[in-house]
């Protein structure tokens, strides 16, 4: 398993290609939010990404000879439940990836909108790949800032180590120039080792916030170990923004039962300083996917977040905005997903 | 002719596929609006859907064995005259259909944005398929509400009877959960029979409006009979919103003259209660399509709407917003259409 | 070289086809703006079109027999650096071209959004095809109007002479109906001759501005001569808006050095009357492209604009909006481009 080593080129098949692909997921769910003050809000919803992130991809690649290659990768999220695409205007259309790359045996250079190195450990070492109610990022806070670097960065300059460098080492360094916008100047890196059953990585990234305010600094480690049947997965992330800081731990596992895949996740967040001083939260959940084919699956999730103190985390749905301050958020869903 | 029986799966070809297709239509037209008070407004325009609705489609399907299948259907309208796509922001990009489905011999389950069951009779039993100046929906009113259910519903849960169930019976049941938004909670169904020359259906749908106000309830029937050369087509629709109600009748026919197809339509609307109390309107028109190939055609339309009382219906173009209160709207166009 | 003779049909391959293609370009650049008053602004940026315009194209064509054909052409620009597409809402998605066409030996009729005839000489007779810091349009002003006709027109009706008419003559006539919007009613034409090494054209276009104000009238000529190794390219454009007028001259050349292509450009603008009375500006630059394959290239640009009087032209980037009034704008970049 070398998924966390993926450069843009290795995200697609080898050789020359031009292709359109995607994953579409739709489910029916219920989310119940409760605050410590007794406010309760329940929403039933059709939603878009209970198990797999709904995306459309356009990718191409050309081998230039002598080990050199070039390609592009355009990816957008799809709100399959309503027909929306990308981020709401004025956000971009290709809101996940928009990049052109050029590589050879010395590595790969990519420009454009690319996954932040500090996101890789958090998505590839989450059993849910940060999708749906059980997605692992829901306890990770921007600590009151409006930094745009938690997932991907626009206008970025990227260097990836060549695949399989040094027998399994991988690396990704990313910088953005800021271009006069606050919350968008970022520098970060991710280095790791993936070989056989093991995949471990460490990453660090710094984002400038608004003028006169401190940087948002994230450090994280992630790892997976595949025992053949059972796979253990986890990450730890620390962020600091001036006096505010967070420590979030996630542990998970995946294992098969027949043609079903079972995924378990547990995470815990501890916050100090700033708007979340003394807050605590934990999240736990299970997902089962029943595969009807290699590309089509039916799934169900159970998920819960518990908050204490100033914590108000909740299951990720834009529909239920009812308060969970010091309370809980509980949800379940069932749906199906189709890759093509 | 079983077009009104289409589930999402039967909208595309059989077997496994991934495809991009569409229909693009552009024409030049003139619309003259006159009000009873003597106001007259004339607009010449290039427009987008004189005969066929300009759309782009992305569809895929995989057979899962044992009669089970899964697929997706993404469809957006295209404003070919200006280059726009979907609904204007914040409306969705895939503004016609955005759905994933799973089916077997017991029927088909689909989630996402899907045609409302109450729209099927009005589009499939209109000789113009509700496109252009002669489209059949122009006398159908939302009766002063802002319900979003006249054409399709987002966040919907759908069940379709399997194709050919019981020797020609078809059915579609749809519900939406509302998700905290007004005008979007809907439940409706359409059942019918299509076999040989006959296709008849009946549908009913209820949409919640804003809190404290009555539901918008639509009931309709539609049918077609194909005499081999001549095809007769028609629908009747009744809607109620508290004291307001409408009854709209449409009758039409299609027949060939050589390689040309001729389409005639006549409709009449009677309104009582509410903002349209005592209003009357009728619409009539003709369309001729000259096919240059199976996929390419040249067309022309003549269309007219006559209003009396509080009726202010007009030919569907966003360019001519001049009043037709108690007056008329007249238009003609010529254009071409290309399917791919 | 008959590029400036392109109708919509001849923009794609011959025969029946349906295809998706594009060109994606990303570079890193710096732009330094200085005003005569001593204000200086420097921006470093990742940008989208240093050498080739980043676009996505969807095109299709069907031969109908007897020399008749029909097709469509949808083109959008891509902000590859951020993931944006088309024009910012409410601008269109297919912001370059959205058209359906029908042609035979007598010519080609096209409706929709199509390149203005008055733009053809300015883009096809610019060695940079109006892309990047060295793009030739940066000294061409709308003279204080908000006319939308400098590049392409929506809602347009177009006639193209058939390719190769009269042994090399080409022509394009375009009109728009305005449709009640200011700055959008246009009539223009472009006629020329392209055969062997020579390609020359002349164009004129008139755009209605806001009610009560004069028309914006543009006249231009452009030409290229290919000496085999060296190609000379240039245009002259005059625009008038009431008392305001501009005269812009551009001269350029392209030649190879090994697998590299070198492009030189020099332009000069003289303005009188209106907001730019007495203003002068010139622009010069060089671009080198090193081709790694037929479709992939690495490039670099050096570019400069000098202003005097009321001129405040600058290198085209939305990031550096620092004043260049009576001053200069200097930039350089390096990047890569990939066609597919």
C-alpha cells in the first residue's frame, strides 16, 4: 500500500492516456445534534459522500522519452444530491485538483491547485479517507483562522520525489506565493516510507494568516500497517495558532467479512488556548461496505461525536447546523457508491 | 412508444457503458408581447431550445450479474446562445438530473436530483417535449408559490417499477425529505401503461410550501396513441393551492410529410381563486422539423398565447418581459438542432 | 498557414467526430509595476497562460452528404492556477465559444457565442496568439466603454465563406441582435486571403454602446508572411468612440533555434481624445518555447510596457493592480504547457 506516496502522475494509470473517470455516492441519513444546554436538532437528508467522495476526474499523461513525462489532473467534487459541482461561486470549479506536471527520474514538478502535504497523512491514514459522517478531519480545527490550507492549496508550486526513490521513500514539498491574499501563503512538506505492509509519513506546514497575526502551523504523522487481513491505521496532528493549539489522535482499522469491508474509527481532540481553551471531543464510528462488484458498493455508517467544554464539533453535513456546544452529534446513513 | 416509462437506467443504452452525449439547438426568433392596456414589446433574439432542449449528458452503467445493475446519470441544460450552463448560481450545475441508481428485477432505486413524477405526463405527452415557444408547460402556473417541484426535485428518493413490469405497466414514486428548506418537501407518483400504440399515465404530487401555508397539489393524466402515421397526444393537469386552482388541457398531434415532421399543439388554461381568479388563456402553435440526418434537423415554429382577465402568460423567453396582462404573446423562429 | 481563415468547422479535424481536447499551461512569474509618481508594486504569481491559452474544448461534427455538414463547438478558458473555469459568475461557463453550425459549399452558418471578426486579425497575427505577458491586445483599449465585442460575442449570427473559396479568400460576417442589453449589439466582418506563405486580412466592426452615446467602431488589418524559417507577423488597429480614438501597431516574428521556437513582439499605441488624450505606450517582449514533444513545451517570457501621459497599460495579470500611470510594467515568467 503506497497510496500516501501518490504524486499526481501516479494517481492515474501508467503510459499515455486521456481519461474521464469518477466516483459518485448517494445516501440517506439522519443527524441528531444536541447541545449541553438541551437544544436538539434532527435532520433527515439525502447526502453525497457517505462512503466515497463524489468526484469527477479528467486526467491525461504523455511519456516524452528518456524517462520524462508530462500530464494534467483536473478534479472536482460533485454534490450528487443536488447537482452542484465544485465549490459554491466564487469558489473554483475544479475545487480539488487543477494541475499540470512534468517529471523524470529526479522527481516531479507540479503547478496549480494541489493537495497540501499536511493533508496527505490525514486523508490516506484515515480508514474513511475523510469521507462522510465518519470522516477523520471533523475534530481538526482551523483554530479560529480562515486559512485555506487544510485540504489543498491553489497557486501552488510542488515537488514530488520520484516514485520508489531510495527503495520506498516518498516526499512532497509545496509552497505558494500568497499573491497578495491573506490566509493563502503556505509552505509545507511530507516525507515518508512505504514498502510492503508499512506506510509511515511525517508532515509540517505553515500558513500565513491575516497581517499582524501569527502563522497557523500544523505538524502531523500518520501510518498504516497491513497484517494481510486486518489493517491498522492512524494519525496524530498538532496545530498551533499563537496561544491556541490542538492535538488530535485517530486510530482505525479495516478488515473484510466475506465480500463486506468493515471500517472502524476512533478519534480524540484536546484543545488549549484561544476560542477552544480546555475543550475536549471524541468521535467514534463504524462503516460497512458490501461490494456488488469491484466498482459498486452498498454501505452503512454509524457515527457519533461527543463534546465537552467549548467544543462544538459535529458530523459533517451542511444541513444540520443545530448547536452541539458541549453536547453531541449522532448520525447514521445507508447508501450506494459507483466508481467509473 | 414507451418514453414516459423511462427509468434512469432505460434512458441510456443497454449493457455496460460510459458515455458523453447531448443535444444542442440554436435558433433566431421574434416574440411580440401585447397587453390589454396597449403596451407592446417586441424582441428579436438568438435562443437556445426552439425544438430540442439543449443539454449535455454524462451517463454510465454497469451490470452486476443476476439481473442487478447500477449506474449514474448527470444532465445539465446549456444556454447555447450565450455559453451558460446549468442554473444561474447559486443554482446547480447539473440542473436537470444528478443521480445514482441501483436496480434489479424488483425495480430501481435512485437518489439525487430526478424528474418529478408529476412532470412526466406533461413532458412526454406534449408533442414539443416542453421545448421552445410551443412548449406545453407555459400555461401551467405555480399559483403564486415558489415550489421547486414542477420539473425536477433535488435530494429525492425514487423507486421505479422494473421496465415492462406486468406486460407494460410502469411506475415512479418520489419523495424528498425537505432538509429544512421551504418549497422542497415533495411526495408524488406516476403510474401508467405503455404497450404497442398506447401510452397512458396518471400522476399526483404534493409539495409543502412555506410554514403556515397550504400544500401545492398537482394531479394530471397524459396519453398518446400512435396510429402509425399520425400520433395523437394530450394531457390534463389540475393544481390546487388553498383556494387557488387551475385546469390546463393540452391536445396535440405529430405526423410526417416526407422527411419533415409536423407538430401541432393547442392548450387551454382555466384559473379560479387566488391571484389568477377568473383568468383564462389559450395557446396554439405549429412546429415543422426538416431532418437532414437522424441527428441533425432544421426547424421553424409559429406560436401564440391569448390571455383574458388576470392571465399574463407568454411565450417562454427570458428576453421579452413586456407585459401580456389580458393580452397576447406571439412568436416565430427558425433554427437547427444537432444530437450527438 | 490558413489559421486566420478558420471557420468553426475547420477548427477541428475533418470527417465525423466527437472529441474532448484542450491545452493547459501553468507558469511562475513576476510582474513589477511602476507609476510616474513613483509608486511601485511587485507581485510573484503562479499563472495560467504564459504561452498557450488554457482551454478545454468539446467539439463534434457530422457529414450530412452532398457536401453538407453540421457540428458544434464548446470552449471554455481554465484558470489552471486556481481551478476556476469560464468567466466568473454570472459570466458564462463556455466563455470562449458556444455554437452550433451548418455548412455546405456555399458557406457556413453558425449561431451562438463566436469569436468577433474584428478579433481574428488581432489574435491570429500576433506571434503570441494574445496569450500571457506578451499578448498583443494589452495596448488595445475599450476607450472607456463597456463593449463586450473585443474578443467574442454572445447571441451572434455568423456566416463564413467556405474554406478555400476562390482559391484562398476567406470571410466572416457577424451580427448580434442586442436583445435589449447595452454594449452587445454588434455588426462586423473580416475578409482576407491566405495561400502559401501569405495571409492577410482586413476587418471592421461596430458596437452599440449605452443609449445616447456613440458607437465603438474598430477597423484593423493583419498579415503574416512565412519565409520558411522566419515568419513575419503584424497588425494595425484603429478604434473610435466619439472624439476618442486609438491607433495600435504590432510587429513580430517567430523563428526556430533547434527544437526551440523564438517569438519576438513589439507594439506601439497612440491615443487621442477622451480619457486617454495624448497618451502613448509601447510594449516589447520575447518568448522562447523548448518543445519536449509535439504537445508538451517549456517556455519563458520577458515582457515590458512603457507608458507616457495618461497611459496606464500593464502586463495582463489580475494579481498586480498597482498603478502604472505614465510608468512601466515589467515581467518575466517560466512555465510549461501541455496540449491533449
